């Protein structure tokens, strides 16, 4: 059985990290895969560090419990690099994607990433503010993850971003998020 | 084929209830219950079902209202979790003793004290002796499939007993995973039209529920209740066979995994069985002959069938996500009951794991298998019951 791709999200309560994990799961499901998306459950407080997880596989996923060795680590808030151990358990071929205005080389140094690990940065919050006026980074993070990992086709991801926001939000917000996802895909930098 | 979706276990169960469209649901849809009934109540609000939803002031009242509605002649469902089930306790016996086929998804979560609403099997195991059929699910797909099958089992004219469909709290109930939904029309056809038996609302034929039966016949009444339980496995298998024809997914009284040629076995229920299967594959790759047995129907417990499936192994580890303080874990006691009928008895160990949402991690399964290898080699059991995954 091919091993599942395991993803760990670091965010802060209220940022939409869990929703992003769900949108990614939906997108990978549309792509024909098996998926899991779940947060680490605890007291839910706005601003507190939270973790969420994805498993994506071409086969049935039987493993439950938190992701211990994430192939992909998505950090939606750069201040978390000082607050929690975001590199914990990451394998030698891990991919880090960080929401920051800083250069990816600086981020690499900050994370003390190994040469075999890949580090990407994306100014997801700035893109979000420019695209739909709110500092919610996850659509651009999703675009960046799509580019950095190739886990799902971009058009499938966009379809699912649209579906996810389409239920509750006005067309302007949906379009803003689609645009943010596209810009995340285009503007993510490796370092 | 039905629709493939990414949903939580709770969403999947709420979808099954929506497709079945019960006549009455009585529920107390806030904590300690989960969002399962809240999701179902939105189907009621949106006119997706024509269920009469009775929102009551407690879980005790929820079960009481279900009993009333079921005795009146309706198809009835509710859902609960944790303290909610504990508060229903008195009425659970009345539902079963009155032979009312109420269906109840149970999100397995811990019991107080200390206060904790994370996943374990303490609630379900506490309801072991209530007379309800208990079906345990490994994942959201099974929780959905089992909910649909539970209606057919419980409402079967030879059975007429309430059934709870269990899934692990948070791990399955609140986590999103891939589920294949069956088409509405197929579910409706599979479950069929509800047949009321002795409905109170048949006013031309008045009857009485809940009579006083003292020393003259209570004992016989309880024996009859046990006897009807012994008929459940046959119905479970018939329903599973029909279900497989419709949905292509196979169910039994229990599931085995790489057990046929195994020298050692792990017995574990629900989501932990999934994780354990992955670890078993790793040990199989190294040539270790280990297999798994996952009970699905916990009440009635298929002692002899399980004994037959385990009779060739040298050592068994039973993993319990609940404890009976001062006793062995509840699943261990059942497996010991199965082993009793074997001519040559395997060595047995009991591990208590995952209480109050403590993660069941791969290294715990590896530790159990490593110990089991030693037990199988030496036939010696240093300690029968131990907690694993403990912070020291």
C-alpha cells in the first residue's frame, strides 16, 4: 500500500485553519483519493495555537490519531515558529510552507531546516487583505501548498474553494478567495 | 453508485437518519450530545424530513419521549454520548424490556469524574446490560452503514429490540473522512416500511405497556428477553448479506484481519482496529504471524463464533478502551468467555488504552505485539491487565 501523504497545519484559533484542512480534503477527494481532515481537539479559544491534520492517499486510510511525521507542514501564522515546535517529527524530506513576508532563506534559517527539507514562504495574509479585505490567510496558503506539493490539481482546488465559500458567502468574497488561492500558487517562493 | 463525500462520522450518521426519515426523534441536542442531532434538526427545519422532532430538557426525557413514541407505533431514533447516555440509564432498560426498536447512534465518550468529553468506550460499556443491541463502528463509513442496517435488525419481527450504533468520539464523530453514501431510494427500499407491533394509537384495540409483573412471571419475562437476543446474530447476518448486495460492502458479527494463519491475535474494537491493522502489516512484513479480530456486535456477543475464529492462536491481547475498576476490561472478559469453550486455551493479556481521548499511537500497538511475541514463545503472562500509553 502506498503510504498516505500526511500534513500538519499550525494556525491560531479563528484563522480558518480547520476549514482549510477540510477544503484540501474535499479537493483531494474530488481528485479520487481517500482523505482525512481533523483538528486536535481542546478548548477552543480565538488566537490560541491549534493544530490540524490531513491524510491523503490513493488507498483506504486506516490510521487514526494525530500525524506524527508530517511530510508537509503548513504554518499559517509565522509567530508560531517562536511559540510551538513546528518542526517536531518532520522527516528529512519534509516540506514547510510558511505564511510570512520574509524571504524563504530567512525562514529556512529560522526553522533550522535540513538541506534535504524544502522551505517555502508566501505572504498569505497580505494577499488575503488585498483580495477580500480580511487577514484570513488560508485560501492563499492552499494555493501555495498546491504549488509546493503537487498534491492536487489547481483547477480542482479552485473548484473546492468555490464550493466551500459558495455556501455561506457573497460572490465578492468567493471571487476574492479564488483570487487569493491563485496568487498563493503564483507567488509562493522556495528558499 | 451513491455519492462520495468527505464528512464527519456525525454528518454521516445524520445523513443516514435523514434518508430513513424516522417518524419521531426526541433529543437533547447540546453537550454532552454531539452535533449529530443538531445536524439532523437542521434537516427537520429545512423540510428535508417530516420527522416530528421533540426537543426535551434532558437525556432522560429524550429516551422517555422515544419510548412513548415507539410504543405509540412510530419509527423512532435519537442520538447521544457520554453523560447523556448515563442519564438515560433508567429508560434504556425500559426501552429494551418493552421491546421497542428505537435506534440510537452513540458517540462513545468518557464519563465524569473528572470531567472529560473525549473518546473512550466507558459510556457504551456501562450500557452493556441494558438489553440493547450494540454495534461498534471502526470509521465513518461503518457508522453510516451500521445505522442503516440497525433499523432492519432492530425492527425485524423476530427481534423488536432497541439498538445503539457506536462510533469513537472525536476520532470518528468529529473527523472528516471519505464516505460513500447510498442513494436515498436504495436506503428507503432497504429499510422498508415500518411495521408497528401493538401500537398504542390503534385505539380500536386498546393495550397496556409497562405493567407490574412480580415474582409470578418477571423471571420468565427476562428469560424471554435473553432468548430474543440469541436470535439477533442470524438476523444481523441476513441483513448484512442484503446490505452487501445493495452497497457492495461486507459485514459480519466481527471482522478478522490476517487472522487465518496467525499465531497471535489482537482483539480490539472501533477506530483503534484501523490503526492496529497498519501496524500488523508492518510486523507481517517482518514475518511475524499476527492477526486481528474486531468485534462488531458487542451485544449479543458471539462467543462461539469468535472462539472458532481464534482457536488456532497461541496468545491473545485484548485492548479495552474502557475499564471495569477492580476487574478486567469489559472486552477482555467477553473474550475470556469465548476462550473458555476452547479445548486448548491461548495465553491472554489485557491492555487498557485511550481513556478520555488519550491517543492510541502506533508505538503502543508495537509494544503490545512485542510483548505478545514473548508471551506466545514462553506461554508465560507476567501481568494480565495493564494500562498502556501512560505518562510516567
